[in-house]
């Protein structure tokens, strides 16, 4: 199996995976996930942070099985196809902070690139500004890449080191089984649960987990990446990854339409606000951070499943970033940006530009 | 002896950028690119063929892919 040609590396492979995600995400929404949030990597990691009490925003607390599935599905695929390569050491602390600010930007917009696509496919016009911001942020990142920006080489490491994030995910799944939600209770054992708001809305556990595993598996094979889609087009005029991202949006739009979930407009969209400048700049900060870190939040999970310890550090940065965003009033709500969201964005841009300008390593 | 581009330990898009720089430099009709992930192997192959270069061969030794590309 290991040396079999990777059928997902071709054009139809990546388009097929985009179509698959475009079908599954709206179905997850139909089965209980929040509006235009069939899958949102940033929101779901934020919910995990809440369930663990890293922040106490009581409407966004749930151990999302989709995230666990993404990592473990990728791990499974990586082992089956002999692509599990434990590696780390490419400026992990920098990746941690990129993860923190990627999350802060995403929570100003209210979604990661995956959700920006799904919001658009659900008729949320505010997502257009988010997607434009994403393109802008990635474009800034490509200028750094052209100027020689890179975080240096990784090194091989112990197999067990590559297992750290998959083991954490398995542990979270264990907690979910040991401390399941109790009707009307905001806490079960060590886990916090939401009684209202997006955190209280979720598809049945095994369906969420199954879909997560399937997408994790397919995305590992196809290298699906929403940031890479834009980056490769801007840098090389290459449309390979972009075709998958576009396939996701078009398919999700059709499926939303069929399920009666397509509701065009700007006002009153689920878990969204209409402050367009901040929609744009929030996603721009995220896009820049993803570009500097080499992958969208989904791709970072899939890479973590393949044994990439640096991607795992980025994921931890995002989870911690979610805690920071909600504890200090940086995250937006449907009412608009949080009290300290705008200064946080400015600091985030400052940090990312500092990283972009200073980390140019001559590769011999 | 073809020029060797060592992109081991680097993740996307660095291996592709380095390969394209090598192609653009125009000094060589054949290049060897070393990468150590399957995604990089696919990306480098795709980038080279999109520039009209041919894949002359890919071999693997202890987790490192040696990709030989030749001007078409």
C-alpha cells in the first residue's frame, strides 16, 4: 500500500475531497451543529478551550469530536500509507505565537477560512469581506515568502514525540466518554458544557467523530489546505489546492440550498457581525499568520496527525489563543467586536510583521 | 553532475520556491531536489512539470526522496 500511487494527489483527488467536505459540513449543521458552522476549526478549538475551562464564555464550551477526528483520521491515513514522519524543531515558539494570533484574528471575524467558506455558502454576505481579508493576509505572507522568509528546517524526532497531539486528542475523547453531558447541567466532572448558544448545538457524538475521521483521512491524502489554496495561486498561479477549496464552496452552497439552509443577507446571520472593516482585518490577520506558519488551521491538525510537532505547537497556540481571546474581551459576538478586539488586532499585525521581517534564514 | 537542491526538513512552499529558483536561474538542464515528505515530493513534481520540465526519476533512501528533473 505504501508505494501505491497517491490517487488523491491528482486534480480529481483534491476536487473530490472538496466536494466531500462540501456535502458533509452542511449535513453536520442539519444534524445539530451551529448555523453555517458545520465545521469551523477555529470555533471548534475555541469550544474545546471552553470545555476545559481555559476560558469561561459559557456559550462556547464543548469538546468537539470533529477536531479529534481530524487529527486521528490523519494519523490513521499517515500510518496506512507509510507517511507518518515524526519531526519538529522549526521555530516552535514562533509557531505557537502565530497560532495565538491566528485564533485572535479568527475570533474577531468569527470563523476560520473553513467557516468563511461555509458562511458564504450559507448566504452570509459578511463572509465576502472575511474571504477578501483572508486573501489580503495571505498575499502579505507571500511577499515575505518571496523575500526569503522561512522558519528553518525540522529534524527527525522520536515516534512518541509525533504522537503527542494525537494522544492529547485521544485523551479529550476519553474525557468526553467519562464525563458526558448531563441534561440541564453546565458541568460534568472536569468538563464544562454550554446550556445555550453555539456550544450547546452539536450533531450526535459518533456522527461528528465519524465525519471528522473521514475528513482527516481524506485531507491527509489530498493535502487539502484553504490557505495553501490562495497562497499557491498568488505565488505560482497554481490552481491545484484552489480547485479543492472552490469545490467545497460550490458544493456546500448547493447542499445548503437543497437542505433549506441557504439564507442570503448581511443582517441577522448566525454567529456573525456586520462590522465589515473588522471582518476584513480579522481574517487578514489570520491569513497572514496561517501563511507564515505554512498551513490553514485544518492543515495544521492534519500535519499534527502525520507527526509534525511544529504543527502541533501551532494547534496548542490556537487553543491557548482562544482562551486569551475570550478571557480578555478580544473575541467578537453577534453584537460586534469585543472591547479589546481592535487593539489585539493591531498587536497581532505588529507581531506577524516582526516575525515576517526578521526571520529570514539563508538556506545553504 | 547535476546541481542538487537540498530541501530536506523544509515544508511547503519552500521546496517548490527553491526548485523554481533553480529552474529560473537557467544555468542547468537537470536538477536534483532532495525532500523528505510525500507532500513536498508531489508539490515539487507538480511545479516542475508545470514549468515544462520532465520528471527523470524519483528514488527513496531512508525517508529522503531524490527527485531528478530535466528541462523538457
